[in-house]
C-alpha cells in the first residue's frame, strides 16, 4: 500500500496510490510507524493539502502473529476486505486482504478477488 509522511501533499500521495492501483494510502512517520490512513475521499481532496490535514487516525491494526481463522472471522463480522498490519511498536508491515487468508467465508466459499 502506498504511503506518505505527515508533510507530504495529498496530490503527491494520491498520484502514487493511483499508479500502484490503490484507492487508499497510509501515513507514516520517518521511522515507518503508522500514524493514520487516507481514504479514497481523502486522496481526492485538495491536492495541495498536507496529508496530516485529511488523514484518519486511530486505525484498527493487527499483529502478524494473529490467527488466520480469527482474523478472517473478525473481518467477516465487520464486512471489511483488508486490514493494516503493524508490529508491536506500531511499525507498518503491510496489508492483508480477506482473499489472501485462504479460509472459508461466512457462506462457506473461499473468498476470492
């Protein structure tokens, strides 16, 4: 998932996200700690604004040692298709998409892209 620092411009991060095929991005500090995320609407806002002005804080994150079945169940229960993964110190590690988990969804069928 594309990222930007707090002082990055929305337009700059939005262009990187679009080029990479994403409609969201994360905001990190200079050590890679997750500070927030940018929704599709945020990336379409004023391109000259700092991402700090439009980012959403308080994102739910998961640790890489969480159980696959429990994570899939949590995602299914909240109807979310992806989650942010961080280390215990908040360092951003990546994104897990529901279809990547390889376990049956609530209808019994494996989630697919």
